[in-house]
C-alpha cells in the first residue's frame, strides 16, 4: 500500500471522527441529562453497543495508519505529530470516557454525565487539531 493511500485513509478516518466527536460533544452527551432514570440503563447500554460499532473500527484504522505514516516519515515529522495526537486521544478515551461510561452502566448520575461532557472536550479539541494538521499536510501534497 502506498504512503499516499495510507495518508488518504488516515485523513478520511480523522475527518470522520472529528465530525462525529463534535456531534457527540454538542448533542449526544448533553442529551444524557434528559433521559429518564427509569430508562437510563437501557439507553446507556444501547449507546455503548451502538457507538462502539462505529468508532472502534475507525479509531483502529486511524491509529494504524497514523503509526504507519510516522514510521514512513520518521517520528519527528508532521505525520508523527498526528500519531502522537492520536495516542493522546486514545489515552483520553481510556482514562476519562470509558470509566465514565462504566459508571453510567449502573445508574444515571448527573455529575458523571457533566464530567463526561467536560472531559470529552479534550478529545474534541485533539481530533480538531488532528484534522487541521491533516488538512495542512494534504494542502502541501496538492500544491506543487
């Protein structure tokens, strides 16, 4: 597989996840407050099972292609910066988002939801930065 194709796959994955994270951040996570306590466990289970089918494959593709680009260009390149951003996104997911969702599996907790929304800003900003970086690199590839 060529480096250009890997970059395009990576860029698509990054743009996809950036759009998705903004929807989750501004619409979906805040809506957790409006789901009734009696339905919340089912809602949370549905959310996790449904969103995982979308985000896990795309995040894995983004991680693998980001690593590949850093490997090709060197770990001090702009593509390596993208890889490091992806590592931070994964760390944020593991340190903040997954534990919050695990807590919400047992019951609705407005403080946990508020914390989930607050800590998700880190992933939202990081994916936005990764998109900006990918757009910048893409512009350099298109302009001769």
